[in-house]
C-alpha cells in the first residue's frame, strides 16, 4: 500500500495545510523519518537536496508540541538567515490553524526586538547557532522545556565554524532531549558529533549512491579563464532561463560579475553574506517574484533555499568539492522536477569534472556553442574542418552546379563517401595504362634510367 500522511499518523490539521500547499503524498525521506521522530528517537537523516527534508522534521515536531504549554519546546538551528526565514514561512503555513507560535532568531537582526518578541512565549524558534547561544547566555532563552533540537543543513553549520556553538546549545538543554541532524551529505564531523551527543541514533540514507537528483542534466563548457564571463553571457542568451542561480566562490567577485552582466543587458541581483539584511531580503523577494532573471550567490548564501521556479544552476566558479556541487545542483530539479546544471570550466580545471563524475556517479556531458546553438564538441570540430576537394570538383562543370562547400562548413556525407571510390578508380586507371605498355618500352626505360639527359632526348626523338 502506498504510504500517505494519514498512515504516518499526521494530524488532519496539518494534512489540510499540506493540501492547501498542493502536497498530497509523502516523499521517501518523509516516510522514513516521520515515524522515528514521532517515537522520540534521535535521527541522522541524509537525502538528496530538494526531496522534502524540511517537512520530514517539521510535521512530526509540530505535532509533538503541547499547544497548551506556552513555553519553548522545539529549536531549529540553521546555517543562514535565508534558510531560517524560509523555514519560518513553512511553519506559518502548516500551523496557521493550530495556534502554535514560531519566532526567528537570526544573527544580524535587532537583539532587543527579538528579546521583546520572546515575551510572547513562542513554542518553536528557528535561528542561527551564534544568536541562539547569545540569548541563552544572557538568560533570555530558556531551554528547560525544549524537547527537540533540529540541526538543518548540519554539514554546512559545522563547515561555517559553528560546531562549538551547536554543542554549547545541546549542552544547555535537558538530558532527555531529542536531537535530529538533517543534511544532503553526511560528513565525518557529523558522525563525530552524533557519537558525543546522540543516544543510539537511527540513521536514514535515501539513495546514498545517487547523491544528485536523477532528474538533473549536467553539462559543462570549456574555455579560457578570461572568457568565462563572456561564455556566461552567451549561455544566458541561448538558454534564456526563466530563473537561474549563478554560483561564485568569493563574495569579493560579486560586484565585478554583476557589473559585467548588467552591462550586457542582463537582469541580476546578488545574495552574499556581507550584504545587509534588507538587501538580502530584497534580493530574495525579487527573485521569487520573477522581477529579475539571475541570482548571483555563494554556497553559504544559497544553502537550503527552496526556490521552486529555478530552472538552471550555473557554476561560474566550480565548487570546492563534490558535496558542494550536490548542494548547488539541488537548487533546481526539486521534488522530482527537471533541471539543468551548467558548469563553465577553465581548460586546466577539466580534471575536476572527472572527479565529480566518479564521486557522485553522475554523467557530465561536454557541450560547445556554435552559430547560436548548443552543439557537441566533435560536431563543432567537424564544422571547423576544411572540406574535401578533388581535382574533378574544381574543374568539372557538373560539380560547379552543385551547392558550394565553404571552409568552416561540414561536407555532405554522400560526397565524403564517394571520395575513396574516386581515388581507387584513378589508381586502377594508372595500373591499366602501365600494363598496356609493350615489353620493349619497359626495357628501354630500364636502360635509359641512368643515361644522361641528352642521350634520353635523342632516344625519344628516334622513337
């Protein structure tokens, strides 16, 4: 029997909210994780980006909240402001009829304003580890009633240097609290932390050998380093994506890339860590609403974002490793949709694509651009090769009537197939003429082979 949210014992209140969101069936990660979370087990869950991990922990944790108890009961730790705000939006959609109160505690926002809102006694908070630990230390956030702590995108939280802050938060909670780690990739740091803080955790791996979604197409274009921006502009013109994320590695490059693309007439905004809260919020809302085509982002800024309309992900800079490639690629092709990942690769970086392919079990296809079309590299080389020409094709009136073949254009297949036959015919003709010569002529040639020029001319005149 096909699992459903009813068979997973999700409250009808939340099922109705899911239906309003056009979600009717649980994904594999939700089928596996929801029962374990409802049982109160510690969980390490790994699943591809875009497979519904957020609902896999939100639905059971919201259901477990005691709505009559106006105390903090669930805490969700996230690596970025954008992911935190996105989760808050999801909670509000699910809990709009439940009277469950949620609050964001994101770094960069006003601390005093957050403290004021805590007086409303939210039952669930979503925040960055640094800000939450700061409020715990000043005793503005009580952990006494917290029964579940979720770390979403846990590998990124640890990569950003927040592991010690996360462990300090875990230490401040009661000993019988539940801990949930969710991520698309499980690292050694996650395993180490799990051994220290979790009690016999259940481990979930959904298609671990297929770390990138099967609905994605992975293409790459090879060029010189200095040509990357121009290649990016051409790709945007050719694909004309409805909504695409362009990834770079360094925030210092954001202004230069944006300037060059805008100069080329493209609509783009940037999402990076150093931007103010208002600038980041404006970029996200504008991108979601389709006011501009491209979002320029770093790995940290775009981590965990659920942007359903993204059709293309473009790597202007290759990610630092295969795990980061998985997370970037997961910004498109979400929940079974199709998506395309384009990587712009400097010639000296081609070996990195081979490493990604082996590590991820993904097929990468090299492509080129030629005359306004996306073509295979060998096809482009065929177009650039010189045409086959014979003496007949240059002199025969019949040949002159046929369509001309210019340099840089592919030769018709039929003509290419005839070329070897013409050459063979000429050789056979020469052999026939040689065989027809008399024995005396061949003997004369043999004797005259080493004769002086005047003697050869005299012999020929005698003939």
